[in-house]
């Protein structure tokens, strides 16, 4: 491993908790003491590593410990919904330093929305006491399918005017840092996974809000499919819902009968005015009978689709998140899932609800940026000044 153990690789060993001292780095890499010191020097000079108080749990002269300094830079992150957005400045551990939630209509189009987010970011940096020069990257969560390599949304059903728009370039022109864009369910799944389920090798999060989507984490990495389309549960066709018109223009999609938008429409038709999935959530919390009944039925329809997902992926955790992650909806999911899925596929399955709430996508976006910026090849390139991407 010695030929591969660059400064970037040493930093990764420390960040991942595999090594805490120079001696441990020598043992893991086969590098000499002087070479380890030589490769650590630029990391310490850059402020990416810090030396901490000695470990008193060992006999003799205790070694100085090495730690990744999660305070030396910040990440800007935003979770863009259909009518609101949540933005934050976070440290490199994913802890928010300043946050803002406000009304922002995705239907206004990419330029006004992204310019508004840029303004929020500058205000948040000022509130957090951090400077633009301390930003190492931007992570953006959007409610549509994303081609991750280009950072562009692809034919998004609920984002008119955004198809193939250069989101990354737009924000980079204002902050001159790398910008990573991904689907909201993906980033929620990543955030929840790294926060509470790191040891789960197969993790699925289903977001049920205006639409329905899923994020899949396998062996610690997001599974996006060939071009970002993995997890698009909302547009799976149901055999007995052919008349339900979906926002994508087709009929019979799961989202057309079981999403927050669909339930809001049905409640309104029943004389219970409801504007959105968040309105459905409020009715559920108040115990409104029609909302309770419809949520349970919607959970059962989603459970039908998730039966196939569970049998295919055999996840250890299936998490329900979003506006409808309430007791009655989740009960409906469980009823159908455990009835129809093979016992072999569900015997080690946990069906849970989200822990991070509205911060899940922000935490996931920040983690995505940090993993990109502090990957070994990125670290080595940044130390030599050969890249800013």
C-alpha cells in the first residue's frame, strides 16, 4: 500500500477512524516514520488536521492524536421543495451553524430560485460568522430526477423550466466552489444512513410528500442507476388505477393515488379543504377521520409496490419519511408489506420513520460534499493547487 499512501490517503484513514497516530499510519501503510511526517505536514499546514491532547489510557509516553478538523471549513446546503426551501451553513461534521426556511416556488424557474438561494447563503454565512472563502462546496437537493455527473435535472415532472438547466454552473459563478446536485430522496437517505444506520449494508428511504420517491444506499454509497433514475417509485403504474392522472402526464401512477398531493385533492373533494401534503399531515395529527382513512389506504398502496422493492433488495432498514410519515400511513405500509412479501425478505427488516426530519437532505448534501472534497485524489490535487473542482 505504500505506493498508494499519499497525503490524501492518510487523511482518509484518519477521517474514517482507521488510524489516530503516526505509528498507526506507519503500520497500515508500510511507510517510514519520516515519510508519514512528510505527508502529514501539508495537511497540518492547511488546517485540515489537528493534533490533540495525548491519550492517557496507554502506558509510557502517550502518542499525540491526529484528528480531522471539522471546523476549518463549511458547506452550504439547500433542500429545495415545491413551495419552500431550507438552507443552511454546516460544518464538516454536518452540524448546522445557521439555518433559514422560507417560501420559494420551484415553478418560478431556475434563475430566480437559484439567485434567491444564493442570497440566503450569503446572509447565513454572515449570521454564522464564517466567510465566503471558508466555503468548500455547495450541496443542493431538488425534487426531481438528477443526472449526477452533470448536476442537471432530467425531465422533472414538478419542476417546469428546469429540464437540463446548468444548476452547477449557475451557483459556481456566484461562489466559485464545487456544486453537487442530487435528488431529494437520495440525499435524505444518505443523511439518515450516515447519522443513524452506518452499519446497515442495504438501506431504503421512501419519501412521501408532493410526490413519491426513494433513495437507496448500498454498502455506504448511493445507488443512482445508470443516469439517476433509480428510486422513482412514484411513477410505477398500478394495475387498478388507470383513471388517476399523474403530474407526469400518464395515468395510474402510484403518486397519482397515494402521494400527499393526491390525498390533499381527495380530502378537498370530501369537503375538507387541503392545499398540500403538509396540510394532510396537519389533519392526521388532529385525528381528522377522512385523513386517517385515506392515509392508511395510501400506505397500503405504497406497501404493494414496496413488497417488490423489499424482495428485490432485501434491505435491513426501510424508512418512511416526508409529509405522510405518520402512524396511519406507516401502519398501512406494514399491513401489506408483511402480508405479501416473502418471510425470508422481511425477517431482518426494520420499518421505521425518519429521525432527522427537515434536516435529512441538508445533512446528506453536506456529507456528499465533504466526501467529494476530501477524497484522496481531491486532497492531493488541492494540496498541489492543480484543481478547484
